[in-house]
């Protein structure tokens, strides 16, 4: 079934939304408000212009977390290695979207449609306002709250101070609730419906509940359970009453991966909401650079989070930290080999960064981990398929994880809860069920000291199930685990220089040489008649292509200096200095200046 595409009238964005500078408060229009907002079609067209959901770019959005190294710049990465201030951290204080939403809410009732439809459209606009403010709260905590379009002569509004987080979040959930109560359940595929609203509301509630619980600097710990309860109840409602089920055909080696390489998720039972794309309508934005060695590469730390196929801890394997690339993938959770390019991975795509087709030999490059990502990588040459890739913005799996985490944080978790949530995901992967008597994994405990074994496993499951989908940063922020970002990313381990097998067939594929050695000409071939790939390996600063932790052995060093994560300061961002100059009532918090 074809979907309602994101075929927006982009002219409306120019008509009703102006520059995002905070003081450009009056939208410039070329047609006048009195000539619009008169019909259902007008309202739908305007609402469509507010859609701004993440797409396939999210597959690279875990960069600079403990999930993925990056050679590129990110705001937090720059902050941690410098001395940031309100003059250098200036992004994010953008209000154009809010202005567009409030303009709609001040005019939509002019349309000659039924009260139910008016409520539906109001609910959609208020959903987008809740989404907007949730992102602002994540970034700044306290922000001015506006539910009206500001006039240029409204001095009181223009000089408004930051409203407390509690006030803003109350408004956010008032908007979410109105939307959940009034947005229609039955909408064309690809449009926001009641279930989409509830899913995003559950996501926001889990974030706010856990953020308040773990961030004692806010002084809001006592109200954390209010939002954890909302997250629990919303997720359970979706689980019990929504038309969704975990995508599971019984193929443990492909069902999970197919969620991220499907050009048509419209009928997928697990997908609550997807960004739909179609060639010549809206290019998907998919890039073969997802595969790796182009700014972003997965880390060893994420790989080590996956369980063994029998459900035991990977960290229980003797010497696991020095396993070879081939050994790392032996008898693991099948989701690992549907996320990372594994030994023997057959590459069909022959694009620029995929290094040609055939059995793939891990390409090594300076400052990259050596691991490659296949989650979200379309291993085909058909450009029509590539241009049509859908992205699952929110799926039932996340709601199951939300439910389990909220129940655990509330101290309510039972085996029945695990069976209706976490274990459905493990069933899809062919993994043993999780139980309430699970042991404590030292690998997990070192990351999150003081948590119960069950909660540690739920956090593991969330990381594994949602790996490289762009949600790891928010998770670390809400758990107050920013210090984990200080650890330098590690790559593939090599026990020494010389020849190494990377495809798992027992035949060497690459040769590591010291800086002083010369690459032979002609190059040696292996027993398959394939020319070996040569790399010079050594210490950072040497003229080599691969840095190893011990120079002539060890794990690949990505040399991406992580710096220091200052707590609690770096969980928030400053109001840009230029805006404080315009409005001195916008004071800074948590040590920002």
C-alpha cells in the first residue's frame, strides 16, 4: 500500500515561517492570513508543512557517543576539548517553528469544518508544539514559554525570562494530552495519528522521568515517578490496544535488519511511524557512507555489549578484550551481524565508499575503528530502491523497551512484564529469554554503578536493539552518564604485525607492517589467488596508516580526543550571548556564562 508522502507545499514554509532569529517575530506573508485557514484543505496543507521528522541521517547520529567514533566535528565533542561559552555555543536558539505553530493555532478555527475536525487539527498543531518544546527543554532546561505569536511591540514578551522547567514541561504534556485525546486514530499511512502522538508522548515521558530521577541538580527527583508512570501507561496502551506487533517471520538472521533496509515500511506491523521517501518525490537522503570510513565508524564498546547466543555475557569469555575480529562474532546475538559488517559479509553494493563487491575484507583507515556498519546500509545496486528507503522513526520495539524500563525504574517490574516486552525482542533474534534472576554483568555495572542487575540488562537491551539509530546520546544524557563519553573509542584488536584473516575462512587477507618496512612490489597473493592488502601500523605520530595501542599490536586507536565532560554543566547548553544582550532577563544556568 502506497503511503501519504512528504509532498509538502514548501512555499508555505516561506509564506508562514520566517527567519529563525528570535526577534523576527512577525511572519512575512505574501497572501495574507485572511485568505488562508478557511478550508480543511488549507489546514491540512499547513500542518503538512510542519512535518520535520528525522530520516536516514539518524543512522550516523550516534557519532561521538560510545556507540560510534567520528572524525567529524560535533557540538559536544568540541565542547569537551575546548573552553566553551555562550559566545561559542550559539546554535539551537531558534523559534521559527514555534512561531509557525502558534500562527496556525491563532487562525485555524476560521475553517468551516466540524468541531471534531477542528479538534483534530488543533491536536496536530499542539503535538508539534510539544515536540518543539521538548527539544528545547532537553537542550536548555528552562526556556521562555510562548503559546501566541509575538508582536514586534510586545516588550513584555520580548523580554520574558526563562520559565522554570516544571512550568514548560507541564505545558508540553498538556499539549500532548490534548493531541492524544483528539487527533484521529485513522489517518493515511505516513500521517501523524493518535498512536504516533502517544508513542512520542511516551518517549518524552520516559526522558523526563529518568532525567528528573538521575539529575539531582534539578531538585525534581520527587516528581520523576509522575512521568515514569505516564511512560509506562502510554507504552502499555500502545502494546495492548494499538494495531502493532513485532516484525517476526521466524528468520532470526534477517528480520531485524529488514526494518532498516525496506523501501516500503507502510505495511510493517512494527512500525508506528516512518519517514517515507520515493525517487523523484523526496530523496531519502540515504548515503552509502553509512557503511563506514567516512567520518563515522562503530566502536568496540558497542560490539562488546551484545550477549553471546546462549544469553551469557560476552565479558564472561576469557580474554574477550583481545579477541580477534573473527572471534568477536562467534556465537553472538544475531543482531550483532545485522548491525556490523561481519567476517564473510558479502558486499553487493559497488559504490564509492563500499570498496567494491564480493566477500568484504574490512578496510582499515587512520582514525577509524575498522568496524563497519550495515544497519541501514542498502546492499543493492538498484538506485530506485536506494532512493526509496524508508526510515522507522518510531516502532513498537521502542515502546516495549520504554514499558520495561519505566516499570523497572518504578520498582514494579515482574517476569510477566519482561515476557511481554524484552523477551519479544529476544524471541525475534532467537535469543534466550531474560529473567528476573539475571546475574550482574561487570561490563555493564562498570558503566552504571549502583543499578540492579535487571535494570542493567534493560539498558543493554535498549542499546543493542536501537543501536546506531540516533538515540544513544539522549539516553546517556537522561541517565546522567555523560562521563562515558570521555573514553576514547577502540577498534579491532590485532595480536601483532604480519598476516591476518578478516573474513573467517582461515586464509589471510591483510598484512600489517611496521613503519620501517616496505610494501612489496608485486604484493603477495594468498592461497585463493587474491592480492593481500598491506597497511603500515604503529603509534600515533608515526607515518603509518593504522594506529595500534601498543604500536606493533593492540586495538586500533581512533585518535579522536574526547576531552572532559563537565557535570552537570554539559547536560545543558547556554543561551547564546547575543540573545542575552537583546534580553538581559535570559540568565544562564549551571555554570554557563
